[in-house]
C-alpha cells in the first residue's frame, strides 16, 4: 500500500518530509503520510483511532511550535521520503529506506516543489531522511554528517535489513540549521520526528538550544 500525501487545503507554504511510517513502529499502513489527516477529524472513540489522532496532533503541534504558529495547519503539505510499502525491520530496529526508494522520494519532493512554488520552508524529519536528502544533493552536503549518518553494513546486509547509522549522534550537528534547497527558493530546516515532541529529558539537553535558535529565526 502506498501512503498518500496530505495536500495543503490552503496556500502551501511549508512542506514536511517524514520518514517512512508504514512499518516503522507497527504493521499498520497509513492512508495518508504520518496519519496527518486525523488532525482535521473529530477526536474518535476507538482506541486505535485515538492513537492516530494523537500522533497527528503531535505532528502539527510540533511544526507550529517550531514556526511560532506562523504557518497554519491548512497551509502545510505533508509527505514522507518513502511513501511505499517497505520491508519491515527486525523488532526494535529502524526501517531501512533503500537507495532506489530514496531516489524515487526525492523526485517526488521535487515534483511537489514545482507544483507548489509558494512553499517557503521544507522541514525534513529524522536522521535517515536528512541523510538521503544530503546524499543526493537536495541540500547541504556536510561530509562529517554524511559519514556519521550513513547506514552500517551490518544493517544493510542483514537478512531482514534495517537502518543503523555509523554515528547515532550525527543528527545533532544539523538539527535546527537553516539551509538553501538546491535549485528551489525554499529553506530546508532539519528537525526531530514528531514522536519526539515535546522535547524532554535527553532530547531537551541535546536539541534544546538548536530549537531555541530555530524558533528565534521565526521571530525576525
């Protein structure tokens, strides 16, 4: 099953790029990327439906927190780097987005930007998503980050492949930084996955200053 993009109901000003969510945490496939459509629904009574609604609210609340509410939910376009069904990872491991899937996803992102030239900000979430976007030259190109974020062979060559970076701390070097998208008039800002919102504990220590700096940029 292929997840659909949640297109902006208003004027698309911000593009969110998530990591594949079809099989990352469970075998439940999403109709729309990151269950984003649940944000615009009434709070459901069913337990499973409620968890999806909470996930969607965390996603939008995270974005509004980062941008100081400067972008309305209706003006956000939501997609994943990989919207296709992918092979599930072993229990406790992260799904691996293979190169061919990543390249397909990047071409789709470029198509979105061509169809919606009003997009001003691009917020890619997670280490693996940003690794591929930098690897193919969509933005940035920090060699130290690329080395740390590249998948280890132990995960790639496993019978049931999974993503394990060389350095799991590599994301801290780019989180909250503002980059130019190559070939497009939009800013790229790597941020944490929605499941890590609100920041607390170790994440607050590691990324709190980066988020403060990022939020300050939206006050200008």
